[in-house]
C-alpha cells in the first residue's frame, strides 16, 4: 500500500472501507469489555446497554457489505485490492458474530444478577481478559497489517480453549454437588461457550489478515484446546481423561458427545 | 524469527495447473530473446515458455515490449528495417530463426489477428479462401468450400454469413469482421494464433463473442494474446506474462497473477498504481 492508485478515489474508497472495519472492531471490543464487566459487577444497566448497542455493530456490517458490493461492481479490484475488499467482508462478518456473543453474555448476566452468586463465576472475567487480549491483538494486527501479531493472537486461542475446558469440568462438578445452582451454572456455561466462540472468530480474523497480507491462507493445524465436546462427568467419577486430540479412550464408554 | 513463524504455518507454494489448461507440452520456447530497433533495445532477454493448447496473455504498459515479443513469434519483425532479433525461439523444438525456415510457411503455422479488423476488400468467401488458395491446401472447389465453411464455423460466424458469402467482408460489423479475420487465420490450419489486442476496437458484446471464441479455439490451437484490458487477460488466459520496460517481470498462472502477484511492479500495474 505504499504507492497510491492512479485513480485517487479508489484509494480513498479502500481507506474508508478499512476505517469502517477498524471502527467496527473497536465497537466489538468495547461490547465484549462491557459484557464482561456487567458479569463481574452484576451490573444490569450496563448489560442492558450492551444488548441495545448490538444494533450498532449490525449497522456497521450492513454498511461494510454495501461498500464491498459497490467496490466489486465499480472497481473490478485485482490482487491486493481484491484481497483487501474480501478481507473486509469476512472480518465484518466475524465481528458481527462477536457482537452477538457479547450481547448474549450481557443478557445472561442480567439473569445471573438476580440469583445468588456462584463461585465459578470468577472464571468468566478470567476467560474474558484473555479474550479481550486476543481480540485486541488481532484488531491491532489488522490496522497495522502485521501478520506476526495476527499469528500470535491465533496461537493464544489454545489457552482460551484450555480455560474453557477446565471451567466446563468445574461447573459440571459444582452442579452435581448442589442442584440448586443448576440455573446460574447453566448460564455460566453458555457465557463461557460464548467467550470461547469469540476466540474462534478472533482466530478467523487472524487467518483473514494472513490471507490479506501474504496472499495465501494460513494453514497448518491450529492447536485445538476445546475438548469439552467429548467430556464425560458423572457423580461417582472424576472427569474422564481425554487424549491430546480430544478423544476418549475406548474404556471411557460411549455416553459422551 | 518472523519469517520462520510464517513459514511454519504456511503451506509451501505449489505450482498448480490452470483449470482445463492445455496438454502440459511446451509449444514455443524462447530463451534470451533480445530485440533492437536500431540502437534502441526493446526486449532485454526474454525467457518464456508457451504451453500448447492454452491461452497465454501478455500484459504491460505501452512500450513494455509485449507486442514486440508477440511479433517475434512469427517473425513479423523481419518486415521492419533496422530491427534485430537475438536469442532463440523454437516452435516444437525447431529454431524459427534458423536458416532453413521459410517465413511464409512459418506464418501459416503461426497465424496472427490484429487490433483493427482488416478484411481484404473481397467477398467473405474469398477472405477465408485466400490463404488456402495461396498455400495450395485445396485441390477442388468442394474442398475449398469445406475449408471456408469449417473455418467460419470455428470462428462462430457461419450462421451469420452463410447466406451472403459473396458479399464484401468489409460490409460486416466490426465484431463480425474480427471473427472473419480469425476465420481467415485458421483457414490455413495454423498451430498457433497470435492476437494483438483483438478486441480493442470492438464493443462489449462483440468482445464477449471473441472471448468465447478464444476459449473454444484453445482446444485446437495455442493462443498468445496481447491485451491492455486486464479483465480480459484474467478472463481468457491460463497463463499471464507481465512485461515492463523490455523485461519479463513475472510469468505465472493467471489466477495467481491477478490474486497474488509476486512482484511489486506487477501488483502496481494490475491494481492501477503504476505511475
């Protein structure tokens, strides 16, 4: 992007599109921050604001979509320009999902705030901080077109998956001990799952940045830490061990998944 | 460290065959091709292999040497005074600048279609029959008629002109005239067809007809096309070569050139940043 387009308005269009994504990313980050704070502080007013502000992110996505269609039709972009435009479309869609998850966390936090606090809730801010860091990393990577930074964020998703897995086990055990906490704990699990999904969308964005800058997809196995799909916890048994690929050993039985 | 990190997660670049692209055989090999017009050097040593039964597009700004290179392939540059060609170009392994080469025969094997349709001031029939006649390809009039019909069919023009073969070729529309010129070129059974901006004088519909024709022709011919229209190069070719100031800057699969060019100059040119 060092040289300018001969047709300057094309360059301006692309810059405007990039700015839209950056702004949208900022709003998505703020939504995630507020949603986590709403959980942590049992702040229902803040949660309500998050739910309402989700419409802003949707509005950004519509704007990006319209701009992308317009640029594709009018400019017939090639090479880097084409990748720039496709990337904007994909990142906007990821950010929109991230916004949805943040809003969902906020909604559930309102329910949690009406119930007695349960101790595993402390894991949400812990996961939340990691999500915030990853999200910030990839959005900065987009702004700076920094592939290395994007890959760092991409790799950190594994830590998030690990946190999610341990929270999942902890919450299941907690519910077994006291069925009265099933309601708040179920909401907790969904919140944690939402955070885990936000991390996945952040890694999508990192992959898109790689494609945008390098021109090739980011391949290779991303370290996958979320093994909860295979998790089996029963009252009389410790969580079944799973191997690194997340598979249950044959002896652990078929009730999982 | 940075590059290692990226390498570790990036699949190694693999050469992919263009979809439906040719036999994989090299039809024309050029090595170290240099062209001088008097003292001025127009090509600075071009190494380029053109695959059989595929469309190779030559792109680049005006004066980059792409047309000069195209004209080397059937020795059209021989007709220009003070033009000197160095290096070797071989067609099916045979040096086309060798002493034993008959340029008239060469140009029958390597036909050419120009920017402006240039039908002879003759009937449609005679335009197409001209080449087969002078090359003695048809003994009987029936043979000649068959060649004319087949050539016009291949050029996608037959149904439009079959009822008026004796009308003058110059009376056709621009797009039809260009297809007539293509029919004329293929009437002598060439192996390679060179096209120098074949659509630049045509409207979008006539252009679409020619592009469709190019796509059909590559089943039987090797096509090299010079075009200023990048979208056209992207649409019709399997391989694209980018020329700049007499150098071949980049040559690769067309899809690769237009999505992820390796060279900054190519990138600048195809995205309209070339200054």
